[in-house]
């Protein structure tokens, strides 16, 4: 899964964390978001870490957040390692 494509539109924070987890291989796409939500709603270190990673991607300028970090979307316009 390519995160930039999966998050082209606004995504709720918990689903954004799920998509990030799948894209880095921490979660399997075979288990749908609806069955994985508890990771993000309970005091789970991995879920909290994925949310922190989303905030770091906002700080890096790859994601944009709105509504007090409740929603995220991809905003980077290209690949960082493509040089002119």
C-alpha cells in the first residue's frame, strides 16, 4: 500500500494510524481496520507510537492535520529522493 495514495483525502486519525501501520509492515492488511481499532483506542504503545509518527510526518511537511489532529491527509507534492 502506498500511503500517499491511501491518504490523498482526509482520513480520521485512527484510520490514518492504521494505514501507516500497514504501510510500514507493523499491521497486516488481512485484518481490516474495523477489527484493529482497539489498538488505537486503548492504551497501546504501538498505537500511540503510530499516532506520534503521524504527527512527525506533519512536522516534516508530508502530511497535513486539521481539527486538533483528528484528521490527516497527504500533502507532499512529490518524492523526496527525486532530484532535478
